[in-house]
């Protein structure tokens, strides 16, 4: 009798978690489209699981114009959130080609996000650029790119995707400003810090 009760409880827990898991999978878009409205993060801790230490990323200063490349104003949202544009626009900047959601017609801007956070379609980088060995949440496999003139494909796990975006830009920043505080690719510990 007691054993049966335990079995029934176990079965219900399994059933409930199954429903939960399948909702989560089918709701891959949920982040942006069905869950609670997102807020714009000001400071984001990245790489909590990185051996070298986590990274404190000031999202606000990187997109409100405090940090900028030139006189053209704040860094565009889509410089980093590269999938948050219509596919036809993305096709103009190869090797990029993937839009998310695939049928989107809008381009991510502060204005779009403020008016309609759910519809703005912002996804976390790691939902696609998973760590090696992990399956991305939004797409079938960790993305690969081939650059024009290069025979080898690069697998864009989290490390590759972030380093290319972050230090790619910081390298350009240093060209115009040799004294910049933007950490360069070899200055690992200016980004990675062990939690106190
Ligand atoms: C501009 C900041 C920056 C610099 C400089 C930098 N990194 Fe990173 N690194 C990151 C970010 C951001 C991630 C992605 C964290 C995440 O997945 O959330 C990352 C991820 C990694 C990962 C993968 C962690 C994991 O297990 O998921 C490794 C390894 C790594 N970095 C090593 C290095 C080394 C070695 C250097 C210096 C040669 C370096 N990084 C320089 C920002 C930086
Ligand atoms: C310099 C790069 C960069 C710029 C510019 C940028 N972001 Fe981000 N944003 C990020 C990173 C990195 C994350 C963290 C993603 C993650 O957790 O993987 C993030 C996270 C977000 C999130 C939270 C996503 C989530 O799933 O939790 C929102 C919303 C967002 N950004 C909106 C914007 C908007 C709107 C703009 C333009 C006004 C913008 N971002 C500009 C890099 C950037
Ligand atoms: C919906 C999935 C998805 C999300 C979210 C996403 N990416 Fe990507 N990313 C891709 C795919 C797929 C590619 C390969 C090119 C393509 O198909 O557009 C790529 C390519 C890249 C590249 C290579 C660009 C080049 O020119 O070689 C970098 C760097 C990158 N992503 C960084 C990021 C960062 C940083 C974020 C978060 C701010 C992010 N990605 C969010 C799917 C995604
Ligand atoms: C499009 C350009 C661009 C991109 C992309 C970018 N940065 Fe920066 N970053 C800057 C500029 C500009 C500064 C300010 C330089 C200065 O004031 O000397 C900066 C400064 C920094 C600093 C030092 C100041 C501080 O806030 O602590 C860190 C750390 C940093 N960036 C981390 C990152 C990380 C992590 C990413 C990727 C998620 C990233 N950056 C992506 C342009 C960029």
C-alpha cells in the first residue's frame, strides 16, 4: 500500500516534469515572446561557470553611448544581438545570415525594446552559442561560420562567440585610442575575475 502510494507520487512527479520539459522545448521562443516582459539588464555577469573567472559586463554603458566607437553615437543593439534583424538585412553582412525569430520583420533598437519588450526578440547568446558539448536551446547545433577566403569552418561556442564580439571590437577601439581601457584579447584577467 505504502509502496504504491510512493509509486503514484513518483509517476506524477515524472508526468509533471515531462510536461514542464516539453513546454520549455516547444516554447523555445518563450524568452522573448511568451514569458514575462524582459527588462534591459544594466550590468550582466557572464561566464559564471568559466574556470578563469566570471566577467562583469556593463551592458548599459555599452549601449547608451558612454562607450562608443566614433562620433556616430551609441553602439547599435544589433552589433552584438546580430540575429535581431530581418533576414534580408542580415544577408547584407555575410557570413551572418540567421535571423531569430526567423520570420521577424523588426530591427532591435532601444525604441523597439521600450515599446514592446516581448516582441523585440532578444535571445541570450548562449541559447545558440552553447558551451562545447552542450546542445543550444534555440537551434539544432552550435553554429559554424566560414569566412570568405578561408577553408576552415569555425565552431562558435560561447568562448568563440563572445571573444570575437567583445575583443573584436576592443581591438578596433585601441586602433583609435591606444590608451583605451577596453580589455584586449591577451588581457584575460581584465575581463575574467574570480568571484570574491
Ligand atoms: C573582453 C573580455 C574578455 C577577454 C579579454 C577574455 N575573455 Fe574569455 N570570455 C569572455 C566572455 C564574455 C566569455 C563568455 C562567458 C559566457 O559564456 O557567459 C569568455 C569565455 C571564456 C572561456 C570559456 C569558459 C567556459 O568554460 O565556458 C575561456 C576558456 C576563456 N574565456 C579564456 C580566456 C583567456 C585564456 C583569455 C586571454 C587569452 C580570455 N578569455 C580573454 C570575455 C573575455
Ligand atoms: C556590446 C554588446 C551589446 C550591445 C551593444 C547591446 N547588448 Fe544587449 N546584451 C549583450 C549581452 C552580451 C547580453 C547577455 C546575453 C546572455 O546572457 O547571453 C545582453 C542581454 C540583453 C538582454 C537580456 C536578454 C536575456 O535573455 O536575458 C536584453 C533585453 C538586451 N540585451 C537588449 C539590448 C538592447 C535593446 C540593446 C540596444 C539598445 C542592446 N541590448 C545592446 C550585449 C549587448
Ligand atoms: C538565435 C541564435 C543566435 C543568437 C541568439 C546569437 N547568435 Fe551569434 N550566431 C548564430 C549563428 C547561426 C551564427 C553563424 C552565422 C549565421 O548563420 O548568421 C552566428 C555567428 C556569430 C558570430 C560570428 C560572426 C562572424 O562574422 O564570424 C559571432 C561573433 C556571434 N555570433 C556572437 C554572438 C553574440 C555575442 C550573441 C549575443 C549577444 C549572439 N551571437 C547571439 C546564432 C545566434
Ligand atoms: C562595438 C564595440 C564593443 C563591443 C562589441 C564590446 N565592447 Fe567593451 N568596450 C568598448 C568601448 C568603446 C569601451 C570603453 C573604452 C574606454 O573608455 O577606454 C569598452 C570597455 C569595456 C570594459 C572596461 C570598462 C568596464 O566597463 O569595465 C570591459 C570590461 C568590456 N568593455 C567588456 C566587454 C565585453 C565582455 C564585451 C562582449 C560581451 C564587450 N565589452 C563588447 C567597446 C565594445
